C-alpha cells in the first residue's frame, strides 16, 4: 500500500512546495483538492494542456504520483445537474491528460426523505453519465462514502443502479464510522468489491462535530482498517485527508503530514 495526502491539508502551499514536502516527508503520492486559492482542476496551471507533459516528467523524476483528483461534483440537486456533468467531464479530461487513475465525486445528500428513491435514481444517472464518459480513458470515477451516502446500504443502492464499469468507491473511513455509527468491518464487508481508494483520517467527538486530529490520536480504528484492507488484498492508496482548508484551526501541515507517514509506516 502507498501513502498520499490530499492538498486539503496544505491550502497555502504552492505547487512546488507541495512537491518538495511530499518528497521530504516520505510520501509516494498526492491527491489534488485545490492548489492555493484555486479549486477548479481545469484552471490549475500545472495541469493545463501546455504544462501537462512537464508536470508528468517532474513527478516521475521525483518518484511521485498524482493518485486522485478531487471534484465538487454531486447530483442530489436537479438544478445543478448539468453543471455537475460538465465539471465531471472536464475533470476526467484533466485526469486522462495527466494519467491520473481516479476522480472523486459525491452522492452527497438526500434533501427530502420522501423523495429518496427519486434522488438515488438521479445520482445513479449522473454517476452513470460520467462513468460512460470515462470508459476507455484509463480513468475511473469514484463515489465517496460521504454525507447521506456515508451509509453503506444507501451507497450500494446508487452503485447497483449505475451503468458502466469505470466506477468504484472511495472509502472515507471517518464518515461511516462517525456519522452513521457503522463498524469499519461492516462497511468493508459491504463495499469491499468496489473500494479502489481509501481516505484515512482520525477524529475525536461525535457526528459532524467530530474534530480532526492527528492519525492515531483519535477514535477511528485506523489500524483495524489497515488490517481489513491487507487481508482483502488491497494494494492501493492510503490517502490522508486532513481538512485544513475547511478547518484552519487544526494542526499545520508541517506537523500533521510527517506524523501521518510515521504512524502509517508503523502499522502497514
């Protein structure tokens, strides 16, 4: 298994500093969710068509990979459906250009429980459109255990209704455990055949109020997750999603990132 970190952890770092510190701290890769103030993948300078080859060459020279591109795409809001499709397709294009294997989308919310099935069908339809677009590109579209779809059964309903093969799951280990109260063994047993990428995080507290903390210092059973993945033959990424961009009060990346590598290397 390989270690990466999401750029959510370092919202003030330049691209060059992200690369330098990834090497310095001992990471194998980087997950992109913003570079400085820019969240639009198509507008990030290192990923523009005329910069892509240089970026790939630099990553190769440094022994790093970009493991996933994080988008804001979700399909629970019918008024934003077309915009989500466009962002998703544009993100697949960027991933193909950079030879990144995954993009991340959300199911996100079920705004009205009375229209649950309608929402699930809409999410599966949008997810399916992107999966179809990604077929043959080398890019797989991953939906995250997040929001109302932290519940494995709800996420399975979407997956089973989504057409195409270029699809899978990002297992964010915090969300099902803290937001739904699902034991990690239950989440893994239900979603294992779809899990292609894993977000590692730790937290203290309950539900949405749980505070991010350094991995190994909280209540999420990270070591149990790693053991489940190892026993299941998972050899993908363990990507540290430390949400400094959204929670500026948590530890600085210079503290959190090397601590993550040290802890994870000790349990892998």
